[in-house]
C-alpha cells in the first residue's frame, strides 16, 4: 500500500511513503522516509529568506507605514479630537492636544 508522503516541514516529498505491514497484521508508516524533508521549496514559495532578511523586510514595511501617535489615536478613537483622555490610574482628564503633549513628554522621559 502506498500513500503520498509529507516531509518533516509539511512539504510533499517526491515519491511515495510506504506502509509496512507486520506479520501480526498491524500497519505502520516508514518513519525514516517520512522524516526526510524536500530538497526544493513548494511552488507557492517565491523566495526562501534568512531570519535577518525577514526582519529587515518587516522593519522596512513598518517604517513605511508608520503613523504618528496623534494619527493613531485619531484613527482608533470614535470621538476623535473631541474625546477626553486620562492615563490609567490617574484622575486628571486631558483634551486631545493636552493628552498628546503629555504622552510625548512621558514617552521621552521613559527612554
């Protein structure tokens, strides 16, 4: 009995994985064959990246799409600049502009 094999990385491997049948009738896969990985990446993979290349690519994408804190708050807050803000655990309430200034000030102090 033959079935299509899948490599250790989840890629189909060339050939067939054999099912072994013992004298008592039990069946098992050829584990040695199943442990082999494909020598070529699957057709949907355009380029195989190293860890460093992948991190550089992600960094470039993040930098090109980076928004300011002010823009992020405007985009995520339904009320936009009309909303009132406060920091967790504090009672003082800030307007949008005051909040952005205070957030910048606190961010610079924490660096």
